[in-house]
């Protein structure tokens, strides 16, 4: 099948929906919540600690077997869980508007934790559905489409909501943000249930068999290399963007400028680069894409160091252009790197154990974002912004080095369409 026909298929349209529904709640926690808290006078240290409420993304493999083993009494094993989690996110995101951070910070922590828990559960079932939906040859392209939609979803809390926050009360902003969960709910009701493997015969089988299969397939040493790579590949990139919105604000940009200029400057590089990357992966293969796209992802970190080196200043046209260039290149690099990385994770997942194995791999990838990122506030105060971003670049190197073991350049895993 030609690449353009695969790109226009029903499967790719579903990948758009899964990516958008998955990205919206996470970017709400990463972008909109820090801006809301900083505007309410919450310190950088406390904002940095909010990374800890994302622990469900790290530990979601613990309850993923439940989603493999049990089905809700409507829509099927995958679609039933998809609809319930999407409805829960719609309600929880809107509920932030009823809180006042300066007086109810504890409740904000609890509600943010609930959003992370429901969002991580949604990710389990969306990832499983997508892995069961895509044939092997379309893993690279399909996951590139998913990642693009995932990042486009970030424009809602990271751009539109920030612009609206300068004009509307926060309860209205959160209600509008929550309403963007509705398209995903509609798609969930319209699509067919995926052709998944047979339901595990018991909860014990749902828990043990996926781990046993991975160890048998890779061997103990091979499994250790894969898991280490998954942890390290996006470590520097994840830390680099953990405090992105507070960083822009401290560099002298307003929330409206961040929303209308900085975030939108990353839209087209992210979309076009991501789609081009997905098509390029069909030719390169996933292994070589991890090398090439990962290199671009690493260079994007240095752009933040350059912007920090320029220091705070009035938002002149030159300064706005500098921010747009940094954000655009970050969107391109991280979008490409994430597309290849997600395709690699999907390929490492056995279709017979989609929910549990995929949750294990993606949970490990979320460890830096959850636990390591909690220290970023202290690191910035100790190192300064320039030193912090250079340290993030240093942390990005070990993951690239591990490609020699897990994805050798000369070993081109088949991934092309005929």
C-alpha cells in the first residue's frame, strides 16, 4: 500500500483521536496548571513538586492487567474503558475552576492527582487499542500520527487556554479546556471494538504472562538493556520542558504572548515534521529513525540554553522571533524523537499482551517526567536557567549511547509498506 493511502486510512483517523484524547489532560497538568499556580503566587519549588502527582503515569502497569482481564458491561473491553475515563477527565478538568490555589492548594494537589490517575488509565486502553488496530508495517506511521495529535492537543491548555486566561475567569477557562474531551468521546462511540487477543483466563494470567513472555523473548540481559534505554532516551528532553511555562514567564513574556506566539510557532514544525518523520520511518526503519530523530531532539535542548543565555528582556520583535525559533525547533525535534520512540515501544509489545506490556514500557518512560522532574525547581534555583538546560543536554547523551545495544544503525528492522 502506498504511504499516502495508508496516511488517509480510517486507522490513521482513529490514531488522531487517540493522540488528542491522550495529550489534552497531560498538557493541562504540564502547561496550564503551572501558569495558573504561578499567577496565584505559588512558588517555583511548589510548582516543581506538582510533577509528583503524575506518579500514575509511572505505575500504571500495576493496574493495567485489570483492563486486560475485565470488561465493562457496555461497548466492549477496550471502548468501555475508553469512554468511562474520557468522561471522568471531562468532569475532573472542569472541577479545577471551583478551587482557589492560594487557599486550597491541598485540594488542587488531590484533584491533579485524580486527573493523572484517570488520564494514565485512559492511556493504558488507548495504547492497547492502537497496538491492536495497527498492522506491523504501519506502526511507525500510525504512532507518528498519534504523537502529532498528542502534541496538537497541547495547544488547547498551552495556547488557547493561556490566551483566554487573560480575558476570562479561570473557571470558564477550565470548563472550555475540559470540553475538548468531547470529540474523543464521540469517536469512542462510533468506532468498532478492536480485534484483540483472547481475554486472559484469570487475573493471575493477565499479570504474569506478559512479563514472562517479554523475558523469554529478550532474555534477562536483553530485557535489561531495553528497559534502561526506555528510561533514559527522553530523560534530558523531559526535564528540559518540565518548567517551560514558568521559564517563558521569567524571560519576560506574557501569558498571551506565550499562547499566541510561542506555542503556535511550534504547531507547524511539529505537525509537518511529525508526518514527515512517520513517512521517513517507512524508509529508514525504526532503528535508524531513533538515531536521526533522537539527535535532533537532543539539539533542541541547547536552544533553550541559548534563550536562557539571552536573559530576561522586553518582548521586542527580535525576542519574540528568538522564542518562536526555540519553540519551533523543540516541537520538531521532540515530535520526531517521540514518534520514533513510541513506535519502538509498540514494536517491543507483543499483540497478545498489549495493555500490560505497553503500560510497563510507557510507565518506565514516564519516570523522569514524574519523579526526576520534581527536582527541577531546586535545580533551577541552584544552577540558574542556563546551567539547568546544559545539565539536561548532558542527561540526554546516555540514552543515545544505548542505541548501540538496542537499535544498531546497521540492523534495519523491517517496517516499510509495500
